[in-house]
C-alpha cells in the first residue's frame, strides 16, 4: 500500500461514516458516499495533500482508487 493510499484510507475513516472498509475500485456512490459528502471529502483531500482538484478532474476520477492515482501524479 502506497503512502498516498494509506493516508487516503485514514482520511476516509476520519471523515466518512462508511461502516466498512472502503473498496477503492468502487465509485463514490457505490461506496455509500453521497454526492454532497463526496464534494466535502474532496475539499478535505485538497487541504491534506496541498492540491487543487478542478471539477472537470473530479468528474474523471470516479473511484477512490483513481483518486489515489490522481494524487500520486500531482503530489509525487
């Protein structure tokens, strides 16, 4: 598990009440994350990783796993 994925999982635990371990291959909605919570969570991720994720990129990300890859490409 990469450092980015580990930190992202910790943020999920801190900020989202999923009631289960996140499946990084599922979409936000399939993971039980409402669109409102997804937007709020993206803002948390932006602050934590010091990046800005424009809306057009948010639409392309789709899954928590893709978010990890996106962050790796921007931060790393």
